């Protein structure tokens, strides 16, 4: 699996001062180092797929806009940086390095996924998809079973999530149905025994997010690969 072959760059290479996460410049820097590039995608109000992490733009742009409720042209009505379309990222990457595409999906599953595949069906480069939402992973299992799909997870601590739901999501019980090809788990929250269990089932395990070389040297011995930022 190509996800094991080289460092995975978390949202590109950035500092969020001069170069912003998920920006074309951050992705270009990661591409120049021949890394796998992890990006995040959302669907705008006018059905454009954009590359951005948060559901709301305020943290990065200082303007309070919910992506799914905003038209694309209005998202870029700010002076911080250009929020790229997925098509722009694909043109920049030009099939030269693999992509790990995180689908940010809390709405009804299907629309974003369909539009994503309308684009990717014409893209010949290597890519995999991942999501925290097991319904998205199940959608790919049903509709595009040959595409590498990964379940993102960690020990959910949000007070607004019911305890039983936290337990189910943290322990990835939906994997029985969705059958992901790989799992992306918070690097310091997955036990070694569970990693070994998944490895016996030939499921690739990624750890996120590594911020120092010391952490990398420690956890690369445990995980199949690591999603990294800051020190790379």
C-alpha cells in the first residue's frame, strides 16, 4: 500500500503565518519533498469542493463563515490567502505524489462523495480517502470498493456526544460493516495490543499527528506510517 511508502504531510508544509495549511503553497512545498499530502475537503453552498480543514473559516481567515452555507466566491472574499478548489490542488499535484483526502462530512452522506468521485474518476494519480464519519466509509465500500478507504478515530472527549456514542466511535465498531483498508488513529491513544490485532487482519494503521522528530522515531516503530507536521 502506497500509504506506507513515505512520510505523510499533514495539510502540506505550513506555518500559518506566511504559508497556510491546505493552501496551494503548503501543498507545493510538500510535493517538492516528495511526501504524501494529506488534505481536507468540504462542499460549499454552491456545490464546489474546497480544500480547507475547519467547518468554519474564522480560525484561519478571521472571518466567521460556515463553509457549507457559503458560496465559493464569498469564501475567498478575504485578504489572508486563497482557499483552493480541489481541482486546483489536483492540477498542482499533477499525479506526481499521492494524496490522502479527508472528507469532512457531518451532513447527509452522498452528495459530497458523488461530486468528489466525479472529479477523481478523471484523475490518474494515487489517492486514498479517509473520514471520521463511518457512513462516508460505508458509502465508498458500496459504491467504489476498490478505492482505499480509511476510518479516522480517537478517544472522543466532546461533552456533547453521548457516552455510548463516544464508546462506539472510539472503538470503531462500524468497521465490521464498513471494512476499511486502513485506520488513522491519534498516535498516543491506540494501544499496542490493538495495533497488533489490526495488523494480523492486514489492516494498515496510521498515527496522527506527529509534531517532533523524537515522536516520529518512537512511533514509526509501532505504526505502519505517521501523519506529520511542523518538523518535516
